């Protein structure tokens, strides 16, 4: 998204063509989604499980995303890129649920065009601010990389700690069936 926002700002200045940027973004999105669609078609839910394995609750990840696709069908691919988590598993779910290739390409292309178009439009609207940030980063030179890298490391550390604490809490909050039965008997 940051790349598309910058490309939108460059398109507003006349340095790039917004239509070409949009076409490249849609093509790249389809190239990224196609292998996962094929994997879903060939391996079914195993492909989805691979993607959901990094989730905190893999079973919930699989079930929620399947429910979204079952409820809305192929048109859910249009908004998939805007829904965290679903954007990753939507192509293999479409493949696993035997969506035909042509509807997959059409809905995925429309979804990618909307997603990329929004980012490009934001860059075009806020081109002055984007230019200011780019100039500010250029003036910082190599320190900009240090600031951005430090921010990224802090963000990853925060998310990892948050996930670790949640998993720890979930493990403590659970009891076995036998323990529940014993407590109910008391």
C-alpha cells in the first residue's frame, strides 16, 4: 500500500501513469493469488491450514474464512483485500470450494483494482503530504533507514509479545473435559 500511495502521488505530478500503475498492481495481485488458488484446488483445506497455522487460533481462522466465503461466495473476493486475514486465505478457499477459474480471475481482478485504486487515489489526493514525507526522509539520509528499521523492529516485538501473552493466557484459561466433569460433580 505505501508503494501504491507513492505511485499515486507520482501519477498526480505526471511522473507516472495512474492507469499503468493500476494495471501493474492488478497483474501482480493476480500473479500472487493464482498459485494459492491452484494450491487450494489441488490440496483443499490443507492449503488453507498452512496459511492459518501462523494464526493464534488456526481452527477459528479456517472456520471464519470458510464461513465468509460460503455466505458471500465469489463476490467476497472483491472485498477480500480489505479484510485482514481473509485476504490471505481467500484464494485457496476459492480453489478448495471449486470456484471456476474465470470467475476467480474476474472477482480477484475487480477486488485488486478496487484495493489498488483506493491506495493510488489516496496518493493522488495527498500528493503534497507524500512529497513532504519523501523529502524529509531524503534529508535524513541513512538515518531514515535506521528510524524506519527501529520502528519496524519495535512493532514486530510488540506484536510478538502481544501474541505470546494471549497464547499464554489462553493456555491458562482452558481445562480438560475430565477436570470440568470433576468440578461439576463437586
